[in-house]
C-alpha cells in the first residue's frame, strides 16, 4: 500500500511538472502567434515524453543514487521525500513564492540524507555549483547573442522576405527543443526516489514519469501557456529563438552529465540577458534578479526541512527535532510574510492610492 501511494504521489508530482515548467517551453511560439494553443500543447507533450524516454536516464540515476546511497531510499523514505517536494510546492503557491522543481526534489533528498548522515557532499556541491553556473552562462550567452543580432549583417538578413517564415519555423523548433530538454531533466525529479527505492526500474520510471509529465502538459498547461505567452509577446522572434535555444542547450548538456538544473531560472536569466543588452544595467536592478536568488535559496531549504522533519516524526519518532524544525519553518514564513507586507506598504498598489 505504501509503495502504491509513493507511485501515485510521484506521478502526480510529474503531472504538475508538466503543467507548469514543461508547458511554458512553448510560450514564445504561442505568444508570438506562430502556433495555436492546442497544437502547442500537443507538440509540447510529445517532445517532453520523448525527452524523458530517450535521455532522462542519467538524471534519474543522480536523483536515485547520486546524492544519497540508494539504500537510503526505503519505500517509506521515498514516499516522504516525494510528499515533501509536493508539499513544498503547495506551500510556496500559497505564499506566492516560485520554486524550482529540480531544487525542491534535491532538497527533499538532502533532508533524508541528513537524517541518516549519508549525503554525498562532493556530488551535492557539484550539482549546486551548476545551479549558479547555468543561469550565469545563460545570461552571458543571451547578451552575446543579442549584440550579434544587432550587427549590420544580421539586420540585413532579417530584412529579407524569406527570413520571417524561417524564424517562425525556428521558434517552434526551439520551443520543442526546450520541451525535450525539460523531459530529459525534470522527469527524474518525480521518479528518481521511486527508482532509488526499487519501487520502479529506471526504464519503467522514465516511461511512466514521461507519460505523466506529457499528460500534465495537456491537462494543466493551458493557463501557464497563456500566461507565459502574454508575458513574452513584446519579444522579437529572433530573441525568442535565443532564449529557448540557450535554455534548451544548457539543460540538455547538463542532462547528459546527469545534473538536475533549474530550467525556469535558466530561461529567466536568458530573458534578463536580452533585457541587459537592450536596456543596460537598469534591468539588473529589477526585482526579478532578487527573486532568482531567493528561489535558489528557498527552494532546496524548504523541501529539505520538510523532508527532515517528516522522517524524524514518522519514522524515527524524534519529537525534539520536530519542534526545532517547526520553529524554523514558522520563522521563515513569518519573515517572508513581513517582507511582503513591508513591500506592500512601501509600494502600495494604484487601487489603494
């Protein structure tokens, strides 16, 4: 029964990954009017499944046995790790804090590893270094590409009548490439603990996880696609290609090495890079930069604390540790709530004025 419940939670987590991060990959193509919504969702679901099926194995291995030994993942531990990741995302949605699914999944596993003192520290530091390096690389690549797009030669090419049809095809292709990379990297977040616990084999985990993410794109991706599309309609097609292509390339490379990376933060860093090239340093003063750093810190810490607390309470029955962790959680959310209120006072909405 516990194993079945763990599989249900893992696949439900995968469905939500598809409805949020994966669906956003086609936002540029949809927002620019190149492709219709239903077609974007269908193409995205196919691409994300193929990405998981064809290239998701390495990241699954990392999540299942590269951060803590696979022996740490008993069936109850796998259930708690997945539940902690899902609960972290739920709490974050209530407080309006965007989290990275990759970082949340890793944080939950770290929480279990801390309880049993079984964390592969050097592997963890290697993964965390990529959480910093990949968004920075995306930013620099986007800045460079944006400056190249402004060059005289490329400007002349863009004025050629055939350039627009080529760009429309390219922006759809880059969106599919980004969805493919999301499948390679993010499906492991939901099924890695199940594989580590021996509940599912790597092949079955990838298949069912990929299928669940693809299903999530179809069932839950419409609002995310709509929101993401509206936010990026002021981007040029060529800039959209740079953003999708940069994010997809970085995530694909990381997936080959089995490293779970935050696709959302990488994509956002690319957008900031485009803005930096067009607007200068002013874009770096915007709240999105602070938000990126906040997400990087809060995502793994929140899920780590929840995982650690639940294991101590339900398995180890160590109530003293639970009291301490409860105090930490209350303090964190209290500080965040106060920060939001202070911000609302300093920057009141136009309606309140």
